[in-house]
C-alpha cells in the first residue's frame, strides 16, 4: 500500500498569505549552489564552511574544513575569481585576511 503525499504545494501563514520570503531564501541558496557547480570540490567545501560559520581566516578555514593550507588557498582563489567570496585585512593581525561570502 502506497501512502499519498498530502503536503500542500504552497504554504500559508496565519493571515492566509503565501510564505514567499522563505521561498525567496531557498531560491537564493539554489542560485548560489548552481553557480558553484563548476568549482572544484575543495572550493565548494570552503564555501559551505563560510556559509555555516561566517567570516573566517584562512587558518580557521583549514582547521574547520580539515583541508591543508595550500588547498584552502587554492579554493579561496577560485571563489574570489568567481566573485563568490571577498577578502579583507584582519584587524587583529594585519598579516592575515578574513574571508566572507559576497551577498548577491
């Protein structure tokens, strides 16, 4: 016996309006995922770590992703070339940069 899916196609809030804000956030995530499809796996992993953890240094990214520093550096280069990530000088240590996802 097969159960039928009773999930509504559109969700509505208490006012009866559709929940378009939630759908637009999902669309943004889908667009970001589509833009990342041509990137190497290391760049995708670094992007996801930044997505979950927020702004991080290269050393923090290497620790969190368990990738070697050279691979993280390569991945960040690919992400910066594709305008997915931006870097800024770290205020605590000017020898380092912090990386964050560019809001699109």
